[in-house]
C-alpha cells in the first residue's frame, strides 16, 4: 500500500507542479524556438562525407509528429519523436544520397516493439545490400531489442566494461484482484460464451494467469523468440541451438563473454569506434565526423533522377495510420477515434488522385462500436480501390476487426494479432461504498431495467444474462465479419477465435493474414494492385495532422506529468505506468473488442 500511495503521489505531484514546470519550460521553449528558426536552413543542409546517426532511445511511433523544430527539452522531447515512417523514408533516401557514407547505430535503450524494430532492421539490411555503404553499431549496453537491431550491422562494438543482455524473453502481468478485495470491489467480468482466451479481465478477477492465458502467452513468446534467434543467427553466423544455449545458461555475464560467444566483434571505447568509422567509411582521419540525425535528415533535399515524374503529378497512395486504443468519437493522444479514422478512410476513398489505401494498424482494440464503424468504411473503400492492411506490433481484437475486410493483410512474424472475441466489465462497488466509506444508495426507476448498469449493487442473474446476450451477439457479428473478409465459414473463424492471440507467422498459417512483411511491403503491394509503377507514386498520410503548436498545447500537460514522475521516481515510474494501465478500466464503455491482456515483452 505504501507503493500505491507513492505512485498516486507521483501523479498528483505532476499535476501540482505542472505550473512551475511550465514556467521553467517556457524559457527553454523560447530558446528552442529561436534556435529552431535560426538553424532551420542548416537543418536541411547535408555536407559531403556525412554519417547518418541513428539513436532510438525514445518511443518510436508509426507516424512521426508534425514537428518542424525538433524540440529536445524536458517533456518537449516527447513531442519531437521520430516515426517509423520517417526512419524508413530516411534510410531509403540515404541509399541514393552520395553525401551519406554510412550509418552509425548509436544505441542503448530502444523504445519500440519487436515488430517495429524488425521493420527498421530489415530496412538497414536493404540499405547495406543496395547501397554498399557500411553500417556500424555501438553501445555502452545492449538490451535484447537494441542488440537485435545492432545484429544487422557490419560491425557490432561495445565498451570494454559494457553489458549485453541475452537471456530470453519474459512477460509479466500485474493482478489487481487482491487490491479490489481489500477495497470490497467486485469486478463483474463477462466474456463471450466461447471466449476462453479472452482474458483481459483476469487482471481484475484472478490472482494469477489462467491455463488458457498462460498457454497463449507462452506460444507468443516462443514465436517471437524463434524469429529473433533466426534473424540474429543468420546475421552473426551462429546456429539457433548455440544462441539458445547462450540464453539458457546466461553465458554472457561480462563484456568479454559477448566477444567470445560471437555476439560482439570488439570491445572499444567511443573514440576508438569513431576512428573506426572514419576508416570504414573513407573519411578524413584528421577531421571530426560530420553526422546528421534522422530528424534533420528527414528535411534534407536529395535530387531525384531525371526519369522521375514530378511529385505533384504523381498518383497517390493513402496511408491511414490507426495506432492506439480504439475509442468512440474523435481520436485523442494515443487513441484511435472511430469517427476520426472513418473520416480519414472516407476522404481517401473519395479522393480521385488516391489510387489505393494502406491501413496501418497498431492497436490492441477497444470499443466494439467504434471498430464496427471503421470496418464499414474499409468495406466501402474496398469497393472502389485496393485496400491493404499493414499490421504493426499488435493488431488484435478491434485492431483485427477493422483489418479483416481488406483485400490483403500483411503482418510481421512478430506481430500479435487475432484475439477475435469480446467482453464487458462492470465493477460492483457496493461493498466499497457501504463498508469502506459508509455510503448507501436508494432510488426509484420508471422501468425494470433502468438501473441495470449501476455500480452501486451487483448485477442480478437476469441482468447478467442480458449482458451475456449482448456480448454473444457481438461475438457472432465479429466472427461473421471475419468470415466474410477472409472467405471462411463462421465455424472456421470460431475455431481459431475464442479470444486467442497469434503471432503473424501463426496467423498466416491459419488464414488470418495473407503475407509476411512490413509497411513498405504492404505499400508496394497496394501500388501493384492499383497498377502503379514502382516508385512512380507519392505517399500521403491520413488523418490530417494537427498544427504542431496545437498538438503541443493539447498534449503538454500529460507529457509534463509523465516527465515529472520519471524525474522524481526514476525506475519506479514503470510501476506508476502499470497503475495507469489498470485505471483504463474506468474508460471501458460498452462491449469491448480488446486484446485479452496488456502484454509487455522484455
């Protein structure tokens, strides 16, 4: 309970100090703004013999924000995040840019899912193969994600006293049932009658994982790990048995072990790595390295070939980005609004210059109603032009619902998808109000079921049966949507549904996914289906992004609170994040098509 109040205090502290933080940050904001304007011309200029430096220590979104200034100050740092789209486009541009002599992966923590990291890694491999330019990786410490990315490099280096984490994957869940028992709160969790794997409510109704949930998480981790060691093994010329032995026996316990086991090439300090970069990239050994980050390089101009159609005359492929929890209404920070994404798909459908649509889905699901609204727009768009889905780290439950009607679905081997199932959850807080707070309730109603959804008493057996009917009906609709989109029978869908999640590889094997590949592969397929020549089209992102200052204004308070908590509580801020995850239960309105659990793999 001490920890609980500590984390609650962290959130309160962020709110109470936000005014003070704003005053301090305002000074930094003005300085950063002036610097941004004064350096704007420099930010687009790339010198000859430049190294593209990539560091991914912040969260990588599917779509980068509309940020012309590259702010990097306190919570403003969050606003300057790069998107996966920026990273892929930057590496594509660097392949053909004679001024870029190679890539320096300056790594540490990589704040992205395994699927996102794999898409970046695949692009690095393509960059090396097609440009012939070297890629070198360096870190003081490699996490398993950052090492996965580094393994694509021509050389992998680490400081002599560094560390490389290579011990397999773990996923741990937090259960709140004991807390609710102490508070006299009963979480009434109702899932589809045949949704044994739909285990979102377990965190609130159990104290451990159910056998079904443990089974599916085990298979997910094994699938992700299997892809991980296959990719690393191919790059480092190590067989998977050896890599499993390294992880099982924790054979990397000090920096020298990483070299002995073949995971790292040499132990070098940063100055030595910089000298090696000069040598490998043919740079002047007596001059400092001219480096450019992806944020600035995204604004760099690279001349196009004479045979290219001018950009403004090219046909368009719309990429509609749907990342976050699915909610009703308009999108908000980190959430997909059914109205917002539906409008974006509709706009792309009606734009005659748009020849195909790619729906990029990175969502664990959420509102069943909003999912159905977006599904309808996908169906309408598909009737007039090709629609291809690109699945990111997760496209499960509602995320799969909005995907299933597409002409073609792409996923990465490590994508988490499926979770065809629904649930509802209503807290019974009568004991809490009566026994803990001394509050009682009484009232009147005009009809028998008018008070059915109150939290001040438990559901009756009849009311629970009615809600069960709502959920079962929605599950039937869900399976019917999937059956129509994937050309299956509803019985076939139910056999692989039941709320169960799958890796992209497994989903392809059972017919939920068509091909394995990332955003670029899905975009190329959409172009092919629309009859467009490779490279002779432009990509337009949807929905329209907010003006930078509008976005900054709308999200700054939440960013500041997170930043204050992180500064004040350090590693304990992760626990605060878990309590915030638990608080999502307050927003679960109506039938939920949501992934069966909050999965964090590390």
